[in-house]
C-alpha cells in the first residue's frame, strides 16, 4: 500500500500529488509519528486519515 500521502497546508486536503487538486498549493509530506510508545495512536491516526480520504474519494 502506498503511503506517500501529501497534505495541503492551505486547505488540508490529502492527495497523492505534490500539488493540491483543490487550490493548486504545494503539498507537504507529513512525517509519520515514530513507532514506539505512540504506536497505537499512530494506527488510530492512520485509520482516521484513511476514512477522510475515502470520504473525499481520494483513497
Ligand atoms: Zn489545497
């Protein structure tokens, strides 16, 4: 599964592209949290992001 999810800092849209499909702003590649004590939290966060992508039809 590809994990190269970029995030637009302008409208917070998640996309696979380096440019936001909504507003054309450059997107960033959010650094995933380190997998240690917050592993469980990271998993929840990924799940939330996945749901958001599905809602926006980007997944
Ligand atoms: Zn945007």
